[in-house]
């Protein structure tokens, strides 16, 4: 059916995006706090298992990851190197929230081939709504296509289950928890932008960086995520605003929009300001 959508059914179908559950949905259904959603993610089928973290993680790995990567994708696509596909997924979870060039990944993957193969497998994992490679914002479509992706899981449960650590361990490590929070924000932005005409990017110029950039038509929104106390002066945000003065800036976390509030509204809400 998926192949037919672009062939025999071309122009005669409508795409309805069924994305991962949002924080608001998990809060209303299961009574979750923000920290629970950030760690356990938006898989409702696993919600009843969170009191037994080992069983929860095993369910995510066996029932969701294994089934999707080892069966669903292989049934729908030609995959010459299934082991490479799995390795790429694992690395994308490990590096979620980080900008990692394909060339660096090639050095960590067995029988990786070339960057074209990695990009092709990345698209397969994106099609399965497991991970996403956020492109760099240049203001130029041609330059964007050649940028290194910022890897992002589309559900933080994947990152937590693959990481093999308990909730308390993640929460007590400020740097690790910060990456999980950023991944939760990124996943929320991507999931709620599907079908809305909103594009999600990151921005980087030398050592200056902005976590996320949203573009809708001629509107730009720069988003910086800070899970700890910070000072408003930020070289990355300052550099972006100088380069693109028509953009708006939004801070998420301490001294900005609370993470709980940010995750309660879709990307379109924040684009409207």
C-alpha cells in the first residue's frame, strides 16, 4: 500500500499523520508528570509497565524497536545491510540531540559503505517515525541539503530504553538529563509539525549554535532549550538574531517557557507567538 501511494494512487489520497502521543495526552490519560513523559515517552501501550522499569525497557526494545527495525522496515523496503540499519538506529538514539556528520558515523559502523547508504537508511528510519535527521538552517535550500544532520529520536522512550539506565540515574545526571529534555522538545516539535507546513531545523555558525529553528512561510522562530539555570545572554541566539533579524526568539526551560507548558501546545501555537 505504501508503495502504491506514490504510484497507482498518486493524487487520490490524503495523508493523515498519526504521531506519537503528546505530553498532554499522556497527562490526561495516565496522570503523568513532565519528568515521567520526558523519560518514558509517548507509547501508551507501555504506560502500565513504568513501575517495573526493566520490564518497560524490555517491552520497548522487543515489541517496538525489534519489530519495527527487523520486520516492518525490511518487509516494505529493500535493505541490503540489515545489520547496518540497526547500528544506525542505535547510534541515532545514542547521539540524539547532537550534530554528527555522516563521515564520523562511518568510522563507528561496520561495513557502512558510503554516506549515500547511510542517508538512504536514515530515510527508512524516518519513514517508520523512529528517528529524524534535522537539517541545518542556512536560508538557502541548496546548502541545507548538504548539511550534517542533528539526530533526534521521535520518542524519548527509544533513547531511554536503549540507554540501559534507570530513571533515577538519568535524572541525577544534569548533562544527560539535559540531552533528554532537548530530545523531548525536538521530538515534540517534529511530531506536531507534520502536515502543518512547518519545517524544523537547527542553526550553527562556528561555535555559535541554536537548538531549533522553525520556519513557516516567511516566519522564523529560534528556540533554545535550557533545563538548568542560565543567563539570557547567549552567543548562539545572539548570532542567529543578528544574521536573521526578522526572527523571533523563544527560551524553553528555566527562566523561559516551562517545559511542561511548552510540551502542552503544538509547534503551530509557538509559531503564532
